[in-house]
């Protein structure tokens, strides 16, 4: 349920910077959904693995900053790919 609000904020963020049109080199809605879906699955798995929280804390500010941190600093675009077929896989 939190993916909708995360996508709305990111779409607005991209539109402000004129990066929302895939034809001109921006991020399409389909790509943005896949990025959010992969990040949320990563966030849930890392939260469960570290046992920091018993419940899923879907604070939208934390999710937004975590999204930017994940794709800005942690994700290696030159070495890692994402597959959303039958779940989310990073390879």
C-alpha cells in the first residue's frame, strides 16, 4: 500500500526536474514502478534480516530517503541488474 504514495512523490520530483519523459531520456512510469518495487522488497528483506523492527515501519520520509540512498550510493549500476520476474532478484 505504501508504493502508491512513494511513486506519487517520486513522479512529482521527476516532473519538477523535467526527467519524467522516457522519450527525452527520463524515467518512465513503468521503470519507476519497477525501481520502487525492487527497493521496497530490498527494504523489507533487510529490515527482517537485521531484526531492527518487529513490524514494518512504513514511514514515508524514511522510505523516500532510503530510496535515494539506495539508488544513489549503494546500488552499483555497472555491476548489478534487477529482475522483477517471479519476485525481485539482484544479480
